[in-house]
């Protein structure tokens, strides 16, 4: 699969800069997770992260979460892009569409999606608004605060533990991934 083609498709269907940034953040975390769990498929994992919210601006998922994911898969099939592994990964990031994560990649994207926003939210709360100022201890502390960033699903983030990766290890890995692209993320 070709990342340049995936990025072209993303920009064809997603116009909001915040969604593009989020997609790139999830891609970065997925690439880092692939190095740990499936090093031969880093590109596939990254592209899955990049395209997971392809339907974000195309369907009214706020009214019906069952649409979010399947609509992305339909778009990709119409573009003749991807394979069943990619499609299932995209479906798995939103269990409310009825697809439950089973494979390592599917569990990873389920966890990476909310973790990306959670860590970026912490950085935005710092005076310098920089990811490099965020400490893993801050991520773990905020994780325990139910009122903090309520929209970041902690159950989904914790799913990574099914693969033997602790929340602390996952936070470290995700923060490293985001710091590697901090300029693109504007943080």
C-alpha cells in the first residue's frame, strides 16, 4: 500500500485541519506500535491509522455511531484502495458500529485513537503548548482523573493491556511517536 496515495485520499475526503492532524497523530502511534507487534507491516498499520476517520466529515456519526467506520470502508472500496486487514482495522476503532477488535492491529488502533487526542490535550494545557514538555507521569495522572478529557475513552485506551503492554509503556510509546512529528502537529 502506498502512503502517498492514502494521504491523497485523506485530503480528498477530509478538509478540516484538526481532523488531518488527528489522523497523522494516530498514524504515528500506529507505526510505533507496529514496530513492536508486527514489524513487517509498519506501512499497513500506519495507513490504517491515517485513514481511520476518513468518513469524519461525510456521515452524521454524532447521531448514529454505527455509520462511523463502515462509511470509511465504503469510500476506500470505491477508491479501489486497501484490503480486508485495513478495512477491519478501521472498523475496529469504533466498536459502536458493531465490529469488535480482535487482532493485534485492531486492538492497537482502538487504543491509539483516543490516546492521541488525550496526549495532545495535555500538551495544549501547558504554558508552552509543546508535546516535548509532557511527561509520562502526567499522562498517567490525568488518566486517573475521570473529569479530565472525558471524551477520551479510557476503556479503549486500556485495551492495549490485552496485548501485554502496560498503560505506562503505551503512554511512553505514544508520546515518543507524537514527539517525532510534533512540528507537523503544531505542538
